[in-house]
């Protein structure tokens, strides 16, 4: 059967390939779910089975944005504990989060996914680690929401086995046993992980953090992931307090502790990594361990400024993350392009820290690297999957900025005229095509109110 083709032409294109190839006016041909060609000028005449031809005048096409760290469930607890650092914020919110159930998880996932997809995210991920006893099939609800939305998705199946009675932060009824967490994670992999080139759903093994899981859960989780051939994800080096905790409890800093438990490697990525010294960065570079940089959340929780320029110089794979929307209420990744650039310039490298194209690379190809999918997504190249975003750059907000990539990164959030995931339309003229946004908003509000009532009565 002949491939169905979509042609986008007369647009600026930032391919984010190895040479940062760009076209001031070019075209892209999509055949089914793959990119068939990309080049300057108009598409060649005589293409067969063209089902749609799009005039991209006034637009920039980039690879779809790739989110590498998120906590969807927090969509229904936004706007709380707004003046807390990480540890105090966790203490304030864990009693509420510990009462989440399946309908809440579904509503929160749909809200989180909708906000990201509408803003140009084509590959999402969720690090979900709160599994209260009797709460239902939370992983299934989250995966179902991503499938409904039509976005590419990685569920980092998280876990915690260190409750309050063991010196952890979450209530005891919100954590799992070591054996229960490992068994549930393996069952999720067996049921949902797809290792194929064009997979829409993948699973990672993701114990929450050094201060909420046992050493045994980390080390046995790493063994499980490698036995199953999936990736590993956790939080690392997020705060000064975490470093002090690791030194007090384990006699070493977070990076050395992670290495001792098998948690450095090309199949590992960690969120935040704010407090990394030279030897930590060298260890990540030596092992190929990736980083999910979450600039807005790091600022919201006063965690600090991650050394992203130094990581990139050392060869560490770095992508961008929204993080949970209880610490980044906007829930959008395209704003992280700008914030990554601006916040990095407050650090030691000042104006030389990052430029617009480096920021775009973090949000696209860098994220694909971190998720282990750089041969499939993250750049516009023939043979890769057709995950593309058409940004409208000729409106009041951007029309006087000559360079479209600079306009996208430095300017206001650009409207999304079209977003394709796997060659299928997910956003059209700024609106989601696969779901009802108003219904999602209503459901999220209702579940947020229900959770607040339950938490208040506890």
C-alpha cells in the first residue's frame, strides 16, 4: 500500500541535526509516520498520495519538544506551599499526595498532558512514585491518558519504600514494600513496555530519590531494569540538604552513592542535578549518565542553578523537564527553553552560558538522548519519526524578530499551528484534536477539590 504523504513547505526549518542545519524557506515530506525528506525550497513536483499540503509561510518547524521529567499527579495540587524549599514543600504536600486515587491520577495526567501537548510537546514522560494502598491502577490510568492524547510517552514507574517511620518523608501508608515495589514495577514493564522503533509507550524503572528509598530498592531496581532492557530514572543532587543527607547516612555524596548502587550509565538519567561538583560531572560524562534539567522548578523551590554549560562541555547528555506542576504551575515545556537560557546566564558563565540554538537542542535532541531515543526522534532527518511542530512566528509577539529560532526561545510563547506525533495531528490551530480541553479542565478541577476535601478530613 502506498504511503500517505503530508507536505509542509514555505517555512523556516531548524532541523537540530548534528550540523544544526537550517533552512530559511524549505519543505518537509512526511510519509505515514516517518520523515521522508527535508530540504530547501518547495517540495518536489509529482509526489504521489499527498493527503495534505500545508503552506507554512510565517512559520518555523522544529522537532517536537521532548519532556524528560514530570510528575503528572501534581496537576491537582498546584499553587500550594509556594514559599517553601524542597524538603519543607515535600513535608507540606506528602499528606495530601498520599490520598491520591485512580480517578485523580487520570484527571491529573490528562491535564498535564493536555497542557504540554498544546505547547509543542510530542514526547512526554511521567515519574510517578506515589502508590497509596488501595488506590487502584494508577499506572494504567496514566498510560491510558497518554494514549488517548496521542503523544509519545515514557512512564518512569517510581517507588518509595522508606516511609516516615523509617526516616523518610512520606506517610507509611503511601509507600510500598521492597518486594512489592519491585514486583509491581516488573509487572508494569511486562504489560506496557514497547521496545520497537516507533513505540508510543515505554517504561523505565524509577525509585524516587535517595532519601525516600532504601539502598536495596536502588540496587535491585537497577538489576531489574537491566534484566528487562529498560532505562533507569531518579532524582539526584537536587539540593544541598540531599548532599548532607547522603554524606550523613552513606558516608559519601549522591553521585558516589549512585555509582555504588549501579545507578550511573548510558541507560540512566537523573532529574535536577543542581549541586554537582567537577568530579560529579566527570563521572556523568565518563558513564554517559543523562540529566533532566528543570530550570523553573529549581527556581521555584530555591534549589539553585544547575551547571548545564559545564555538563554540556563535558559531554553529559542533557534534556529539559517541566517537573511536577506543584513546583512549576505553568506545566509547559516551551517556557523552559527560555528559562534554561536565562537562568544559566545568572551563573558563572554569564552571557556565554547558553544561546538560543543550544536551548532548542536541550528541548529536542537532548531530551531524545536522555530518553534513549535519539535515533528515532529529536531532530528532523529522513527516516526519523514524524514528530514535528509548526510554530506561528508572524504574529505581534514575534514578527519583528528576524531570526525565528531566537524568536522562539527569547520571545513569548509561540502559538502552535500544527503538531504531529507519529505523523498524526495532535494539535491544530492551537487546539488539541484528540480530546476535549474543557472537559479535561472540569474534571481536573473536580478531582482537585475532592482531593483537598479528603486531605482536610484526614
